[in-house]
């Protein structure tokens, strides 16, 4: 009874997004005493996910697989197997084993949502993983020049400045996802590709409405680097403005940003691909009404990533303080 009560008292946090940034952060958050629900985009149409989506008529498994692996409580070898990508073989090259397992489980269970639920149980996932919708969505973008680009993977490749993104057709959100938002103590959005990982979740009708109606603390974790083809030259306030332009409301109470220096040699490496550090225009962000948490939040190994431990501690402290103030 005591264990059940303690579990129930854990702050309930909903994390929304997709891509590598979300998975890195979740590896840190799962070590905190939090009840986590991850709501993951289903707009991906590139690579292995795009092939399985097209050939098997299922939602794209890639982002879901990354999140399942990040939250799994299994031996490191099992996580490595889920991430393993075949480099050869007729029909296998390019596919990750985790994507194929999700595809197989979908076929066995007859339903993608059930497949995710069953794999969560098998991998002892710390929390819940939910697709934003039970079916794949098609993401399109209207560019500044008025042209329309259709397909999540094609939008960054267009080389044009994005005016807005939208879903076709509109889809119903997963009822469990809406319920999780309604019951949350905290809602966390980002990090991830602004237009192709973060906004697709908020464009699902009823999901954005539930977020806006929630009295939970709302936190935005800004990307460390700009993303070529999506956020070229964007500052922190530009990221927030893009979300406001799509939703029509300032969603967040807090914005967490990296203020640490990035070594010149690392910046040079990213500059070759057209990326640069996201500038914190502090005055502009605070004038818009957001509270800023700035800290050195980056680690560099092969790639530049958020420091999951430091980021998670900031998030947990904000959530704890918010709950105490509400009491």
C-alpha cells in the first residue's frame, strides 16, 4: 500500500516531441522520481520508418522506438539491439531492428498502439509511451514564397524559409494522450526539430487544446543548435514565436536554454552543415513573459547533446517548486 501511495504521489509529467533530443532528455528524466508519459510524433516519413509506414500502412516506428529504448529498464545490450541498423541484406539494409520488432508486434496485435503498449511491458519501460495519434499523419509546410512542400523528410530539404506547417488530413488524438495532459502536473515540450518533431504534436486538434487548458507548469526546452532547412538563424525567441504563430497563445511558463560556451572546433564542425548555436536573446524572451532558466547544458562526444542529468535536475526542481506553490 505504501509503495502504491508513493508511486501515486510522484509528479506526473507529460513530455511531447520526437527525434534524438527527446530521447537524450528522457534518459535523464527516467532516473528522477517522476511519473512520465511521452507523447511522440507520428509524422516521420523518411528512412526505415518511411518505408515501413508506406509498405505496411502503419504509423512510423522510428521516434517511438527511440523513446522506448531511452525509457527501457533493460540491459545495455538489449538497448543496443533495438538501435542496431542493418548495413546489408536484400530488403534489410537501412532498417533498424527495433523498427522491425515494432512492425512485427503491430502485425501480431493488429494495432500499433497495442504494439507499443506490449513492447513497453516487455522492455520494462519507466513510464508510458503514446503515439500522438493512432495513425500516421502527413505533414506539409507552406514556405515564405507561397510554395507547399509535403512530407516531413522533404521539408528541411527544400532549402526555403518555412512560414507554417500543417497536417493533412486532421487526425483524432489518442484519448490516453489527452487524458495524460489533463492529469499532468507538468508539460514539457522539446528539444527536437521545431517544425517536424515539436509542432506536429501541437497541430493534432484537441492535444493543443488540452495543453492550453491545463493548469500544469509548462516548460519549453530549446535546441542547442539551429537546424539547417528548419531554423536557420533562429534565436530562442524565434522558436517561441513560431509556436505562438501556430497555436495563437504563449504556452510556456519557463524556457530552459543552454548558456554555456561551445568550443570553436565544435562550432566549426556544425557550421560545415549550416548549423550554429541558438542565440539566447534574453531581453526579448523575458519581454514576451517567459521565465528563463539558463545554464551550461551541453556535452560533446561524437555529437553535441544536452547534458541529460543537469537538464533533468532543472526540470525536476521546477516541477517540485510549482507543486509546492500550488499547495
